[in-house]
C-alpha cells in the first residue's frame, strides 16, 4: 500500500485535513477522530457519521516518508525469485486519478520506479547465471484505451489497427499481432518504455494535469535452459506483467466533458468489471461465475487474478480529505482484493534434440568442456 498526496490537489487550509494515518507496517486507519477538531467542522464524508475511524490491515503499508526503493523491496523484488524459477508474476497499481500510480510504476530519472528497479535486478541475475544457463529476455508494451488494445512500441500506434485477444488452454490469453522486443540491458528497456509512454494516451483533467487515460501493460518474458543440457532439455518460461491502471474518477471531481467524459466512463466501466471479478473470486461460499469477459482489461488479467500467477496489487491513495470518498472506496477495493487466492505451477517444457542436431549438440558440449578445462 503506497499513498502520496497529488501535487495539484486543491489546497483549502480551512477544510483540508489528513484522513489516512499509518499505525505500523501493516495497519492504517482511515478518517480517525481528531482531538483538536472539536465540533467546529462538519462531516466530510457522505454519511452522517462525523468520523468513519476504520482500520485496514494489509501485507505492507507505506507512508509519505517511504521511498521508491522501499516499495520495490517490499512488493516486487520477491516476484523475481518466482520468475527466475519459472513461475508467472504480476504487479499492478490501482487507485484514483492523481494519486501517484504512474509515478510509482515508472518514476523519473532522479527517482526511478518499479519498472526500472525490477529490470535492473533482473538483468543482474541474468548476467550472474550466464555461465550455467542460456536466458532470453523479451518484452511487449500495450495499452487498453476505450476498450481497444494498441501496441505502444510500433510507429504511429494511434493509427494502428486495434489488436485482438486470443485465448487457449496452452498459451492462456495472448494478443494477436503484438510486437516483441529483445533488450539486453535496463537502459534499452527504459528507452522502449519512454517510446511507449510517448504513444500512450494522456490528457489533462481537473483532477490531474497529466492523467493517464488508458491501462498500460508491460509484459516481460523470460525463457531459460541449461547450457550443459543433454539430448533432452527442460526449457523454463515465465512472464512478469507490470500494469499501470488508469485512475478511477468521478465526473463531478474531474469535471470532464466530451471526449474526456467518454474516456472516464470507459475507464470506470473496466474498473467496475475488475471489481466484479475480485468480488466473485473472493466469494468462497459459492462457486460464482467470474465475469472476465466483461472488459478487455479483465480478460488480460484473467490469469493474474485467478490463475497460474503470483500477484501483487499496489494501491495508491491520497491522505488529503479532498479525495475523501475516492480514498475510502479504494481502500475497500484493496481490502477485498487481498482475499483472492491463486494457484501457481512451474512453466517447464521438455524438448528433445532432433537427430540432425546431434552434431551441433556434441560441438556445444565439447566447447563447454574446453572452457571448463581452461578455467
């Protein structure tokens, strides 16, 4: 749980107050009573209660003093162990518009976010294992905008034909025609990310001057096999998905109209579909239908939410009373999501060398023996 106060939040000193307080690394309290408040101030929330005073318990809670490195260490770093062992993993940021999701995921050159820190350590691990394993890293970057899927890493992506989703039992959910890129270091990854973000749909709203109007999905595919493999080799694959969701918003707060209003409606529709999936997955008493097909976003997240994947949800909220209702709803949303349970399985496939490849395999093993003898 990470929260930051939006830089462009309206400042009215007579009514503005802090409504989220961290108790420790696992507990926060929403809208606690204020000893200095007296009876001078009217209730801020929609209910008649003066203060909600609700405690929420999460795996980790991060306050305003927490750094990007702190958040990465406590949320995403552990997923790299799973990815290198052949297990799928997903991390996504959720929250209201202007609460710091894109900053948390992407960061800036002076204070890099989850993507940079994750890819930096991933390549360090790949380089450390290069003597024992042949590891290939590739990535794709897409956005879901107004229920259409666009590749962010192609030229003129705004004019490109929308991509279609495909699903089967063997490969899961895939995007037909999505470009795949092979970076060799973290700098190349950030170059691709910068190029993709320039193509991403962003527009100013009343709530956020640089509001993301689409859901962005970065998928990193890691394929590895032992260098000293015999005629039958186990190939391990894993996909790490890093997702920056568009912010939920109320039209009365964002004051959108025209195109921005339609965008906001589609964003809220897809996030509502996500909430419905979370509610259904958390219902342990009855086997409810999981409405993944209600939106493109939930179809993309199908295996991240209820399938073969380790998933971390980073919820960003603002502690300012300006975002009172948005913060309350976001915390309730996250509180439900923590009850989801997934089952993970290692993605390993055995491949047998064809007879015509025997010579090449023998040559590879001879070279490996000579290298070891030199060492």
